[in-house]
C-alpha cells in the first residue's frame, strides 16, 4: 500500500480523506499516515480518526521516499507556495481520482492532482500538476488546465478551453467553448464566462466582466 500524508487539515483535507477512503473501498491502495498543517492549534488533534502530526517541520524530520504527499489546499497560490516550500525535500506526490469519475483514455493528468466525485472528463484533455477538480464538474474536449488550478464544485468547462496556471474558478461557473483564462486569475462563483480573461484578473457576474486586476 502507498503511504500518504495529507497536507492541509481543513475542510478540503477532510474531503480528500473521504476520496481516499472511497478509493480504498474499491481496492486497498492507500495507507493514510495523518495530516500535516502549520496551524499549531491543530497539532495532536484527531480528524476523522487520523492525527494532525505537525507542520512542515514534521515532514523535514520524518519524510522517507516510501511516503507520498497530497496537497489539500484550495487556494491556488498557497498551493503553489506549498510545493515550493517542499522542494528541498523533493517528495513524491500522489494523484487521487475518485472511483466515480468518468473519463476517456485520452487524458493526461499531472502528479499531485485531485479529482473528486462525479467529475466527467471527455477526450484529449491535458491536466497539469496539483490541479483540484472538485465534485460534479465537467471538462470538455481538447481542454488544457495548467498547474495549480483549483476548480470548485459544479463548474462546467466547454471544449477547447485553456485555464492558466494558479487560476481559481469559483463554484458553479459556466463558460462557453474556446475560452482562454490567463494565469493567476479568479472567476467568481456563479459567473457565466463568455470572453477571454487576461492574466491576474478578477471576473464575476452574468455575463462575467472584469471587476479588477489582481496585484
């Protein structure tokens, strides 16, 4: 079995644990060692039966190559920052895919990516590293989702879409086909996206419009 640490002991960390447990119901694959979180008030707590072992210093002292990590942090930029902090350890990252996910065989998925229950992915899709595809999302043909992107629940991505690295897409966003979203952008919850989004831009509304640039 693959030993695994969940980095992030918040709500999303618990959802990732649920996904891992569901995977183990189909085939015993993962042995969860516990959670890692820099919030010292959580250290020693039990979360759904698993201990919060400590912060990143725990990994620095105890990490072995037999252990895989998965980053359960929703914020795209904080997720990227965490990967950069862990570079000196150079851990192995697990890719977690819920057993209810429907997908074709023509999909490439990078390490550390988490794909949650009910997601549907069609054909010729490229998904980068440390991407989060949350529950009940759909991804259309010939789409590229770059590293560190977070897709929240119920997002519908049409065909030939490109989502730049470290972008955060809010719950319930719908976008038309052939959309290009620049890196480090935010699409507000419930938005209907009908136009391309420049990098570092906040778009929201129906239809979605530029609200401000992100510094």
